[in-house]
């Protein structure tokens, strides 16, 4: 368990940083909406946001498992 913790923390931090960078860069594009076409920002939010939400959920779950493991280790 201890060996996995840094892996998940590092990847969670990296995913958050990447998400911020992607959103910033897409915002800088200043897209013009064309009738009948989706914007890159809209497309990315439909596809990218759920992926980032999954990363956040995994990080929260991993933190919960870590806490339980610490309590069990302390009691045992």
C-alpha cells in the first residue's frame, strides 16, 4: 500500500495540472461558434471533463483506502 500511494498522488497532481493547462489553452483559442458545428471547447468538455472527474474520484477513493489502512494498521 505504501508503495502505491506516491504513484497515485503524483498522477493525481499531474492530471489536475494537465486539465488546467488544457482548459487554459483552449480558452486562449477564442473560438468562433459556427452553426451546425461543435466547438473544440464543447467537445473537450464533453469528453475530457468526465475523464478528469474519474481521475478525481479515483484519487478520493485511494485516499479513503489509505485512511482505512492506517486505522487498521494502528489497531492491529
